[in-house]
């Protein structure tokens, strides 16, 4: 039996679980749990450990499909999958959600995190959700990978459709095995798995503030625009609002005064009181949080970063 392995990674909601379910001939092993953080804004469940499926290519050939969790707080599973379960994989598939505010940030992040892994195997950049957001386009992604000095293949896929996900597998497997009847495999999995329209659709009824407040320990949130205008807020205390706005101004002032520090994207103020005030900026917007003291900075930072990555102008709440 010829056994091949492929590892899928990418941010939350990029489509890793759906891609593996689209192809697998066995009931997939997944470790989904109810989302309890910012991901609830986009999906009700999230992978916390790994996804696993198997696709039969021929009587004596199959491919094992592994998927990482998307959230950075489960990055220990990235290392385990890369170094143990999928250490001998023939390729890494980086799924990129095109509806993200800056999908290239995800490309840069995962390329850095899996840098050593990528150097030893093929890399596929598989762009999802382009039916919802067509830009950036193919040439934009090519420019991004050239800028990073990468050798990678860019593909736009709909992970609901087994045939489009199979095209990724074919791209990787055909380089090492030439005798697979891909048309036959495609017809079989399409008959078996079909084309599911019950795939993720953005859940924009939940506002950025609602998603922030879903996180345990968050007492209030405020969303600022480019000119420090309050786009939305549920913080009533004017003293806290004024201090958070001052923190936003301070981040720019510090960056201008000190080249050594560089860009300042977050400031946290804590003291003997019960609450902590934090400000996280992202280009033309910022998310300010009032939280209980026991909520860690890394957790706050990840939550804010993901929220701002999915925040767009037409999603603001006046």
C-alpha cells in the first residue's frame, strides 16, 4: 500500500475541516468544540486539536489528510502534527480566507510559523471564500509569494466541492505517483460526498462588540475608526472612554518618538483595580477593551487581532 500524507493549515474559518470532510472516504476524526471566543462571530464550532480523514486513490494507494486547529492558542498541536503525525507529508496546504481584512497577513504568519516545514516540501496556497469576496485576486497572491521569496502554487477553491479540493491533492500527488485515475476518483467522491451548500457563510448579524463581549472576562468594548471616531461602544464610563482614546493617541506618539520601538499596535494599562484597559490598533481602526485583571494579554491580543481582521467598513455599527 502506498501511503501519502498532506497537512492542511490556516486561520479559523478558512475551510480546513470542510476540505477534509469533502474528500474523506471514512468518517472524519475531528475535535470540534463550541466556539467560546471571537470565532463564534463566524462559526458555532471550532477545531481545538486536529482533523483527520483518508482518501482512497486506488486499490493500493491512499492519502492521509491532516488538519491543524486555526487558533494560535492551540499552536502546540501545529508542532505535534508537523513533527509527528505529518512529519513525512508531501505537502502543506495553506488555506486562506479571502474575506479577511488582510489575508496576506495570514500568508506571512503561517509561512513564518511553518518555515522549516515548507522548506522540505511543496506548498499550496489555497484561497477560499472568493465567491463572497473576489479581491485580492490571483495576481495579488502571486505578488505576495514572490515578495516572500516562496516557490508555491496558488489555487482558488470552493471547499464545499470535493472536486475542487481533489485538484489540490492531484497537484501534490501527481508529482510522486503518475498512475492515478483522477477522473474516476473525482466521480466517486462526488457521488459519495456530494456538493454541500451547508458550508460556512459569514455570520454578520453578530456585531464586533457582541463577539468581543462573548469572551469571558470582557466587561466592555469600543471600536474606533481612523480619526478616533467611535464606531460602536458599550462602555458608558466617560473616564474610561477618554483614557482608551488617549491610549490610542499615545501609540502613535510613541512610534513617532522612538525608532527603536517601531510601530506600537497595543497598549495595556492595569493597576490595583479590578479591571484592565487595553487598546489594539490595526491600520485604520482600533479595538479597545475593558477586562477583568485575570484575562491574559496573549489571549486579549489574539481575540482583538482576529476581530479586526474580519472587520470591514460596511460591518461597522453606528
